[in-house]
C-alpha cells in the first residue's frame, strides 16, 4: 500500500506525498508514519514507539514536530501507519527514506497516546482499542 493510501484509511490526506509523514484526521487524531524497527513491547498488551526527531531532517520533520506539538496541546490520540524498509540502517542513520523501498500498513485497532515529547525524544504507547 502507498503511504497516501495508508493515511486515507484513517480519513486524512498528506500535505505533500513526497515528504509528509504526519497529518490530523477529522477526529483530531494525529496520524503518524512510524518505522516498524522502533516499536518495542513494553508491558503486556501494548507496544511503545521510541524515537528521536533529530534522527532525520527536512520538510517532513518540521511538519512532524509541529504536529506533535499540536497533538500535545490538544491531547490528541495517535494512529499509526507502520513503515517498513528494506534498509533499516539507512533509516537509523537519518538517510533520505523516500529513496528506499518502503511498504506501509495500518493498525486500525491501535490507539496511541504520547507519553514523552521533549522537542526531540518521543515515546508513544499503543494499546488495542476496546
């Protein structure tokens, strides 16, 4: 599935399909494209995404940071578009992921909450919706 298709599953449209990785839907939920390699199983029945905004840069990163700030301010829930790449080391090193072979999937029953956001480090806990 293309990234634009994945975001549309949550009812939102990317500002720019070439670099956007975050958007709000009409329910005021923040939808984020998140790399599968940064999910950790912490606690029973949940997954936690742990990453740093400074790992990469560009227009998408600026929009991502802005949207995280808005989500904190508005106490927005988070939805995940799971991004998977054939070159996880390039992603880890902050490379231009748009040049990689990536796949995208959705987890419509996952509901996330931002637990940590200090302007760089962020942590989002996802639990199944009941």
